[in-house]
C-alpha cells in the first residue's frame, strides 16, 4: 500500500527515519486540500468549494501494515476513537511524478485550526526554507536553464554555480507545451537513476522572475527535492521546477524542439556531463 506524507515524515525532516529508505517512491501531489503550519508540524484539511483547487506537495512511500500502525501512533490516530484523534487516516487519490493517479493513505488534521498559518504553495519543506532569513536559495536546473546563457537572459547572473545530481529521478520529455505540439523536460521517479542538474544560487527576486518563465503554477510547480552537490555525498534540500501533474503525458509521441534540446546539450557540455539522454 502507498503512504502519502507531507510534513515531518518527509525526507530531511525529523521523523523521516521512521520510514524505510527503500520504500521511497518519489514526490506526489494531493489535490483539493489546504496545508497549514500548526507550529511544530503541518496539517491538511479539505478545501471548500470556494477555495482555489491547488495541490499539497508530498512524498509517496510503499509500506506495509506495520508501518501504517507506527504512523497511526505518530499522528495520534486511534481507529476506535476518531473524535479524539489528532489526525484522521484517510484513503485518497494522489498524482505521482508521472502524472498518474495513485491510491494512498494520508492523515488529515482533526482539531480546530485556531491561529494556524496557511501555506499557500502547499510545500512544507519549501515553506521552511523560505521562512529563513537567507536572501538566496539554490535552484536545480535539469532542462534548458542548464545553459547558463539562457538563465542569464531570463534572470541575470547567478551568485554561485555548482554541478549536482537529483538522486532517484530520471530526465523525461513528457511535459506538454501550451501549444500542444511539443514537449518540455521533466523529472520522474526512477529507482537507481540520478538526473544531472546545474545548481544556481539566486536571489528571491530572481526566483520569482524565473517562476514567470516556467509558467508557475499552471505549467510547472516549484517544489523541494533532495539533491547531491557534486563532490559532496550529503544531500541538501533544493528547489526545482517540475511539470504540473495535469500537463504530463507519459505516452505522448511528441518531441522537444531541436532548439530546446540544444540548450540542454549546451548545459551538459558546459558542466562536463555525458550527453546521453
């Protein structure tokens, strides 16, 4: 069975050690819910019909009943006493990294929200990053922005540039363009793979400008994933643009434009990656 987590059970969060490393199945999206900061942890509630139908970003884990029982305890869920439970365990449909609907269990907050803070973009780790006083953030580029001249044209010079890899993901060309005549790059979960990327340290102003170029949130969504910086075995949580789940067609016969591919190839060459995609 699948478990969808969105808070302290995420990778690089305090309770992730409760989940087997090998059970990770990539990022995922849960629609029609709102994410709130409750203090030491977040919680989701069902969105009303009048509220924007956005997604909460999380991760999928393939688990057994023993893990579910353990998570029940962590989340304060008691099957025989749901009224007093801190969270309620529910079965939902989420979108995985391939844009496919998957059935999973997750936990809804079951108490009054009081002064809880709404996390507008639905990504708890991104919220924690942006809540810091840091003026700059790392952005991982795996598509045309790997070509530094393209990034410069869009947002100016990066503060720093590093090579990196996104572990557990592979490059795919399955993001349908607005025209419907071509596809763009995306990353999808793939056990044993790691997707080359260029890491740019940018100002918050530059990132907001890059959002416009990436068509956030209608076409791409800015989320957080673990990334390996080249020459360093330690993962770091970094922001990255991934395709909106409803704009993915894994079975498409469409191809990226040659000019688009040239930007990616140029980025691979600039950073010493093997052009093998």
